[in-house]
């Protein structure tokens, strides 16, 4: 029965108190460990279509009569459109329609950053649309631009009031501590740069709008588009069956969607609006830069007594202030914690969430600081972490926490450090570092799924969620197969269409598997119950003695064992329809994912080159549904994190505020040649308080600790403290010089 | 409009296209071969990789009229053993770069059926995968004949 509750809802570390209609999920968890299907490696559903190039992405949608749109963007970091005239542009060959400031959400007369969208034109070809942009007569009024976060803080140009948190008595604990370390860390702006750029195709069919879009959240886009255009939500259908990566940047409809919808309305033709790679680098969102002034204090026995942080989240023209302070508040047992988070608003491209927003940045600072503390205390870094193990989240119990098991699994990798160091040469210094991780990833209600079983013995799971490449489609199929007692090849999953299935949550915040998975299991259980009802009638046995195992209907006394297909064959054109909902999260508990990375690096002390040679990634995310896909997620997170750590940085011209790194040549993402040996291990232990599945999400955790693990390995190898991301050769050489000066030798590097 | 003659996946194609049209554009927009992806459209990422006479070529920065030789796209390699190897190894996440990876890998193994990890890394470094499937891509290429 549906129940109305008042509860806290979490997405990517942001909480809001909401009314929620939830349905109970009365199923008991499966015992821990691999089952028949769940917990065993499964080849990805739709892998073949993707590999053979048959999967139809938004980029491949071709509708009859479809026009192409190009977007006019501000050349100035801050400016206002005083006048705009499309007369000449509309007269050019192939041009059908134009929209300007105020004509569609996202197109505004005030341009808050260089690259801000102000107008768009639709033409027969993209080339014609792009050429027509040059013919738009536009008069700009330039406004003052604020580009530097420290300047913004000094002038009080903040996006919101500073957010303060304190527990215990930080000042007093600091004064009484035996050892204190203070350091400032800086993290850079990085870009998502999904392979498929942000794009949408919009087509009006009567008063209904079909939106084909590369998105992580079809329902969010549906509501946003309906609101933005002032039409009922059920008049908007959003479709995204395959999408070419998002990483947090595609959670909402962008100006490209609204521009396509409005241009399509005006032109009476479908319109595609696809960002170019340059636009993707300039105006599609980013992980914001941070400045973190951190303090840690401890007693000589290694007990951390105080942690303090002043965090600056340097947002651009938009975005929200992610939880950079979260790791400091939650990762260690510490009675006295004081944090303040200051958020600047700059005339730079807007922040969008990027794979564990805030925690990636905050974990770099905190986990480097903890290692600096360990060095000062002369305590083994792993031992220091064990000694300060957090048993609760500021008094709230964790629904499950197996970080100590992660440490146990990490020990053998950590023990390699003596051998690794011994392989150093006079030029290449080698070392090992580690870092821990806490993040969210428990998901939550609502999410729904249906199952459909036909006389052909096949099962269709229907849920309007997305599979953004993380393999959630496969995980859902495994869960349904497990519950129904059939093999995985009998199950297909229909997703990615708001008109063809019930609501499912967004593919962000590591929430898809923990949110939709239990709904799928409940829907499968509902179908199974109905199958057994029919079986009881057919075989004249009581339902309670019947079960489905290995695709057969069996009775508990072993006397009945018939093919499931034999029974389902009786259905004819009848179908068994199951439905399921995601139950509530445990009340009064803090749901988190945990993990630890151990990195091995080599540093060329002459040139400052850093090579990551090996990463052991150990994660605690509850029950693992698909070990094969889970390993791929971890590898992908580690590799993306290595890019964040060593090579990726969005550069701005400090004078004009224009993005300088506008191509995949200038913005350097990891290639296959940059990949170290990666070892993945899991504490595969269901969270017994979380849903009938006990699984948490895994998309984000593996990117959280990697930068600090690498930085700490660099310290182990060279004695140098890096304080800035990316660890460029300049930063590496600076840290080496500083270390040399600290040791009293002249800085010769 | 100038005539364009191409042999694509063994079939001769005759069409008209303005000088300056990229091979990727012709394949995707004129011939409906959307397996070839455009991710950067400036020759930096490898998603648009096709083969011309067996050699990997970035079709987004190749002028269609300048192509001399037989073009092979992912549509012409759908039954290549590498496809099954990529599926087996889970060398695909979002899948947008994957056809380009397979086309590049097919050229590699045609020239060198048993490439070493170093040779794989050297040959495949021009194909970016933002999801980071690289370890699985390496595994798929190492085991493509299994």
C-alpha cells in the first residue's frame, strides 16, 4: 500500500526534506554472496549493438525534414545584449527560424560568461545555421567581469551566504594538541567532455513535444521542458535509449533543448541542436575549482583531536556549492570539527555536478593533510586511518560500513611499498600512497518497474530509467532473472522512454542500481507470485510449496519439476504483469559508500614527470550485482581520476575570461597509453538495512580517493608535498624544490 | 555539384557533394552509416575512425573527394571476431567511441595478429574513451582470436 512520509532525500550529497509517497518492499534480502545470476559476471545487455555501431544515440536520430540549429554565444565574459536583429540572417539560404534572448529558457540578454548562449538559428544544414549566426546584427554592452575567486571572496561577491558547521570545541582542541599541520590545497576546473556532446532533437506532433536527448534524467528533462514551455508534462515525451556519457553534466535540459523546441515550433519542422566540441569545452559545465585551507591536530598517540577547513567553491555563472567539506566532517572520528564553505559567483562557465561533486575535491585536500599529519607524527598512514576510524556519522549510525575490511584487503598492496621504493633509481623515485573514501550512493524512492511475462517464456522489465553506460540495464536484468529463477538470457529491459514505462530516478549520484534495483526485484516477485498462483491451479498443489528454480516450477517435496515454459505456454495471448516500487531508506541512518585506493608512482625528479604504475582500488558498496561491470566502473573511475590528477585542466584567459582549452588536443584526457595496472577488489557485503537488495551505487566512489592516493605516493617517493591539481611538471618541480629547501639543501632543481 | 565516387564496405557509391565535405559527413548523412561517430569533428579523438585500404583514417578530417582506396566502416566489420571479443571483455561502457575503437583495432590485428600490450597501447592511443574502458579494450585485443 502506498504511504505518505516526510523524509530526507539525498542526491549527490544534497539533502532536502520532502513529502514522499512510498510503497513498502516486503521482500527479505538474499543471503550474501553470489547467487545464481546476481553476483556473477554478466556480459552487458546491448553490448553487441554498441560495439557494432547499431545503437542509436541522440547524435544518430534523423527525422524527416529535420533542421539543424547553431547557437550564438557571448564573446564577452560579462555583457548585455542591447539590440539584436535577425532580419539579414533570416534571409540567408536555408535559414528557417531564429530565437533570441527571452524567446526560450536558457537564452538570456545578460551573458554571464564568455560562451553564454543568447540566440539560436535553425537552417537546413548546420553550416547554413552557423553561417547565419555571423549575419545576426547584435549590439553588446560590456559589463564588469569577475574572474578570480580570491578577488571575488575579497570583494564579498558570493553566490550565497557562507555555510558553517561546527561540532565540539575546535579552538580548544587545537590549542591542546601535540601536533598540528596546516596546508592549503587547490583543485582546478575540469571538464566532463563526454564523447557525445550535449544535444537534443525536438519535434512537435500536434500539441505534443517529442524530445530525443542525450540525458541522465529523462523525467527531469520532461518536467523542466514542460515548465519552461508552459505545457502539461504529459504532453512531453522524452527519449534516450543510448547516450554517449554524461558524468553529471547531463542531468537537466539545457539551452540546446529549449532552443530546439522553440525553433521547431516556429519552423514547423523537427530541429536538432547539438553542441560542437568547442561548445562542449566552453559552455557545457565543469567541476568547479576549489581553494582549501585545512588544519589537522592530533595527540602524539595519533588520535586526531581537531579538523578544520575553510573551503572556497569557485563556481562560475551557475551551479551549486557541492560538499567539499563533507569528507572532513564524515571520514574520521574527531570530536572537534569546524568548517566554513564560501561559494563565489564568477563570470566563468557554470559549474555542473561531476562524478562525486565536492567529495573528489575535498578528499584530495583532506587525505593529503592526513598523510602530512602521519609524516609529522611518524605514524604509518594506514595505521593512522585505522586509529581514527569513524563509527558513526556525527552520532548517526551508518546503515553499513565495511571500511575496516577495505583496509584489511588493502594491507597486501600497502605492504608492497618497501619493494616499490627499492626499485627507485637516481632519476626515477618510486613510492606508494593511499587514501580513503566516503561518499553517498544509497539512492532512494521513488522508482518503479514493471515486468511482463508472456507465453514465450520471456520476461520484459519495463522501467523508464537510463543506462548512461554504467551497465545498469544489465544489473536490472540480472535482478529480475534472479528473483524469477530463470537464466539471464530470458530477460530483456525496456528503458529510456518517458512514455513507455513508470518513473525511475536519475542516473546520477550513484543512485540507479540502489534505487531502481529493488523496484525491479519487487516487480519480478509480483510476477513470480502470479505465476505460482497459476501453477498451483494447474498442478493442484498449494502455492506455498511451489517455487521457480533454474527455469522450472518445482515443489518443495521434489515431486513436481516441470519446465516453466510448459506452464507459461498455457497463457496464449494472456500476459502476467508485475509491478514493483522502491521502498523507503532506513530511518535514522546515514547511508554511504566507502573505499580505499593504494597507488604506486614513479617520479622523474629531474623533469617532474609523474607516472602512475599501479592502483589497487578496494570498495565497499554493498552487494555487487555484476562483478564484471563493477570492475569496469572502478577502472573507468580510476582512469578518469588519473586524468583529473595529472593532466586535465581547463584554462581561462585571465584578461578576457575566454576558455583557452577548447579542443581535445588542448584539454588532455587520459588515453590507453596512460593507464596503469589496476586491481579491483570489493567487500561484497549487502547493506542489511538498505532495501531488499542491499546494494549501493558504484559510479562515483572510484574517482573519489585517487588524486590523494597519487599525491601521497609522490610524498612517499620524493618527500615532496604537492598541493595543487593537476600535478603538472611545474607543480611537481615546485614541490621538489620546496622539499629540498626544507631539508636544508640549496634548491638546485 | 562535383561527383563523388567511393567504395564503402565493398559497394561502389556514386553521389554528388560539395568539395570540402568530410568523409564522416558523407558516411553518416548521405549513406546512413551512423556507426561511424563524430565526437570532436577535429581529428583529436578517434571516434570517427574508418579504414582506407586497411589503414585507420580519421574520417572527420578526411576530405571525401580526396579518398583514394576502399573505405571500410564499422558496418563492414560487424562480423569481425573483435566484436565478440569486445563484448566478452566488457570493453564498452557508453559505447560512443567503441565503433572507432573496433575499426582501429581491426587494422592493428590485420597487420599484427598478436600485438604486445605495448604495441596495443601505441596503436590505440589515438582513440579516446572518456568512460575509461581501456584495460578491457586491451584485453579484448589481446584475446581477439579466443
